[in-house]
C-alpha cells in the first residue's frame, strides 16, 4: 500500500476514533446534567477555533479545530464567595475571584436553582463520573469486538504450506536453508498438500497443533501412518520423517547452553509443513479480564508517569533506543496506527489492532480523568465527596446544613495541573515526532 495512503487512513481512523470517544465522554456529562435540570450552554468537541456549531434549544453544539479534548459548559459550576469572604490578593487570589465571577455571571436571573453547585452530592457524582464511565463502556464494547467478535489468532492443524526440502542448515534467526544436495521434505514426498487437515498421526487423533508438533518431534526418522481430510474425504498417507537437531529449551523457553558455551541440542523429527492460522472467538468471560488488565496497567503507568515521561524524553534526544513500552501521546498512537495500516496485514489483523488501540485510548481517558485533581473529573468528584461528608457530619451532629463546597479555592491547583498537563503533552508529542515507538 502506498505510504501516503497509509498515513491518511491511519491518521483518519485515530482522529475520528478519538473525536468520537471525546464526544461520547462529554455526552456522559451532558445527559445526566440536563436530566437533573442543570442548564448546559455549550457542548464542544475539540479546542481552539470553532469549525462548526449549531444552537438547539438552550445548548450550542459544535466542533473545534484541535481534536485533543472537549467540554460541556454547565452553568454555576462554582458557588459564589461565602458570606463575609474577602477577595484575595496576589495572582492566585485573582484567579479564584475571576473563576467565581465567571461562574456566577453564567446564571440567568430566576435560574439560580439550575446551577450545578446546587445539585446534591449523589447527582454531582453521577454527572462527573458519567464521562469517564462512558469511556470505560466504549473500551468494553471495543474489547468485546476484538476478542469475541474477531477472536484470537489460533494455529490450526490445517496445512498452510509444504516445504520443498529438508533443510540442511538454518539462518541466524532460525529460518531453514535448502542447501546443495538437500532432499525433498517428508511431507512433499508423502504427497501432503496445502489445505489438508491432519486428523490422525500414527493412529492418534490430532486435536491441536501443539499436540501434532510434539508427536512429529518425537518421531525422528520413522515411517508413520497419517490421515488427512482433503476436500471432505479422509485420505490415508504414509510419511517417513527426517531428523534434525533442535535447541533444548527450559520451561521458560530459554535455550540451554552447555559447558563449552554452545547451545545444547537434541534430535527431533521433521515433517516439513507450516500450519495455517485462523481467528477463533474467545469466550465472553475474557472481556472483563482483558479490560481489567488494561485499567490496572494504565493506573500503574500513571503512578510512575513523571519518571516514564522523563525516560521518553531521554530516549528521544539521546542515542538510547525508544522502548516498546514507552508512554506515548496521541501523536504516538496515531503513528502506530499508520504503521499497522502500512504493514498491509490481513484486514482482520489490521482492524483488530486499530480497535485495540482505540480501546486502550479509552481506558487511558477513563483512568486519567479519575485523577483526584482539578481540572480533571476526579477533582470534581473529590469536591463532591468532601461536600457530602461535611453535610453528613453536620446532620449527625444536629448542626446547620453547610453550604456547597468552595470549589473556586482549588483553582490554583487546577491552574498548576493545567500547566503540567500541557508541558507533559508537549514533551511526549515532540518525543513521538523525533523518535516514535515502532511496532515490534
């Protein structure tokens, strides 16, 4: 496939997939907010200049130029300053005051009851968790399609190709070499053909490729009766296996080395067939396990994110190679999508990999947005829980009901967090451009 076309397809898939994921994330916030009576003035996918927008009812829906995020503007996210509170000085004091003023200015006269800050704690939690939960649901659906709809590649007992000869040697990476004087392979001599399904070996029913390859290895230089299924009929054949020297490996698959430093080998049978591979749907129970592995792995990655970002920067700007498990930006994920499209693998394989990338991206959005710091959803969740805890304690102690949590006081944290996020994203984007992670 032409490299330019691969770039177009790969980038298009990731941009559309990311935009849809972000859009549904914001839907997860907007729908419950409207259900609870909060006025939602804007629903936007992307940042920067507006490419398209349309107002329906009281909400402006639109798409912006940079598809790296999105937002829903819910009026009254922050309550007004508590009675008697002084307007703080300094930079962060001004940030807090401006945030309160902006929030209060959005509330129309007579619609004070529709402000977000007036919601109960459970309703605030539903609204703020709606976005991340939507990403989790997307990841579950995509994982279901990948594992149950498409399935896992499984080696079958059907012959995909027949070797022309019995190798006389192998290359450094283990590929067989038919040197001068090489004899026809046992499979070719016996008349095995591509498409034959091997159903019996020496009188034993064959149920898997692992079983068959083990029986072949245990039969060096022997005459063995074989039954294959060809065009719906069973065909008996007789093969005379060859023998070859293969490395001895331990339980972990590591080749054993003798006292002389040379690999330890043993004699094994050789037939000369290559199996086919087909996709076999996995059980439904594999979906939650796979999603949990992604969620827990992403959470562990976020815990070590500062160090991982530092490693990516060092690898990008030094001679140290970029590791396969390096943390990436959206640009890096897009480049991987380009690589998998350019590889011209079978359609199922390409589709499966792209859907897996989108599932991983949604898991990242789910976990990352739960970080308990503003401006992320997790920061609003923590504030709602704090507000609910205060009110519960006051009720149990017979005290007056406390007012809403003063979220504006956390704006300095949100400001610093925003700067950190932008800086981290910039470092990773540059690293992904200079020295991207490549498919293994």
